[in-house]
C-alpha cells in the first residue's frame, strides 16, 4: 500500500523585508496564497526495527538525500512520534525547482501527511496540530503555510502563519523563465541596498535636509526603508475587512460597477502591495521586469496584479476572466517564455483536493 498526496504551490501577495535578526534571518510580512498547480508525493511506510528513509524524484535536480525537505520532515516526525519505520518517498515534479513557488516546502508537508496516513494503518496516531507546525517551521520558513492552505498571513521569518479570510478562486498565470535566482544572494543584495541608503541618509543628515531627502534632519536619519513590516500588515488587515465592511455600510455596488462589494484582492491591490525582492532581483535580472510587464497586460486583458513570487524567478499574474488569463499565456508564448495556467486555491478546496488519486 502507498499514499499519494497533491503538493500544491504558493505565490506571495505582497512581501515586506524587515531588518536582519540576531539569528541571521530577516523579519518578513507576507500574504501567502496557495495555487491549484501541484507536484505529487507518494509515500510507502511501515514500522520497522530501525528507521530507513529513501527518496526518489522524477527531476534529477532535486536532491534525494538528507538535505531534501521531505526527508527532513519525515525524520523529525518519526522522532517526535517515537517510531522507527521504513519509509519510501517518491516525488513526481510538475512544478519548477527553486522558482519561488514553495514547491520544495509543499513537498515536505505532503510527505508528512502521507506518512501519517501510512502509519495510521498500523494504529499510530498522527501528530497534534501544534507539533506539526513546530516541526514544519524547523524544516523551512514557508513550510508551515502548507499546513493551513488558502490565504495565509506569514510573519516572523515567514514561519509564523495565521489563516486569513479566503480569496475567491481567481485565474492565475505563472511565468517560468529559465533564470536562476539565489534567495541568499537576494537577501545580501537587499542588505547592501539598505546600507547604501542609510549611508546616503546619514550624509544628508550631516548637512541638513535636502530636496532629495526632505525628511532628514541634522543629526538624525529617516526610519530605514527596510522597516516596512507594519505598513504591509496594516494593508493586509484593511484589505481583508474592507469587503464585508463596505457591504454593511454601502449600497453594495463596487467602484468597478459590479453588484458585489470590492473583493479583498482588489482592495489589497489598491493598497499598493509590493514584493520588496523586486527592488534587487529586477536590476540583477532585467528580463524578469520585462516578464512582469508582459503579465500585466493592458485594457480588457490587464491583470488584477502581477508580481514576482518570493525571490523568484517565477512571476505570476492574477486575472478577472479566463479570456484575460489565456491572452497572458499567448503573450508569454510569443515572447518565448514558458508558462503555466492555474487558479488560486481556497482553504476548503485545498484540503478537499489533497488526495493525489483525484
């Protein structure tokens, strides 16, 4: 017997990078959103005298040793359960490797859920929810979000996750360029950019306010542009309550002329949500900025929003109609850019569709 689980991916609807922490990580605020696009993870497991883990993957670029997130979470779960077992994990890759879509992190959670199902056949109870989240956070910053699904607020280094009201299913097009983006390098570039800005601000502060830096005063500097966590948190909070509040205090007609209140997604877009990584990734990889403009479109084919996901290299566009999404795919194809069309996946559907045999 074996258990197969769908391993869904995610995008980031806004991502703010805070200062580096004492542990070397950066504080983050982001809105994760799961998508229907997925890998498949199959686990076969049974109690044994000694633990033995084996991983196989359809993509040779994926490590099949203890560095694999699925290996790490299976090992930690068995230790937490006090169980030794023979575990075989197979990952069928359909998503890009290291694309900013959280595919490896999702593989870990899918492996955990499948492992629990396998051990359950032998009378072994699954891990309690809080213990699952603790182990997931130990494996990686964006692993815990896949234990919630749907629209998720991520804070801390991204591992502290809280469910948000779900967005309705929305057409999504992923652009999958053949460009590699190193997340550690993106963080280093961000830190260097912030250091350069602080030096410029300090220099301006020494000579008094300038037109280029009107907020600077002698002997003081403006708050670092890296300190953007609170503004994004407030934007997320306001966006996700704007719809119901507007419905309760208005005629129910949206600004766009529809007969429904403005969706949280539109409200969030109007706050000017951004992905801070774009400030350093686009200069290093100009083609990615071009792809964002292709995804954005115009007129009736314009995206609700288009952005880099995580540190990239994948980008996404969200669209109000299937026709607009299809047109975006055509534009990408004409530009020689690989793409994948999917939908956002609300929390209820996320859990309903986890069964890999469906």
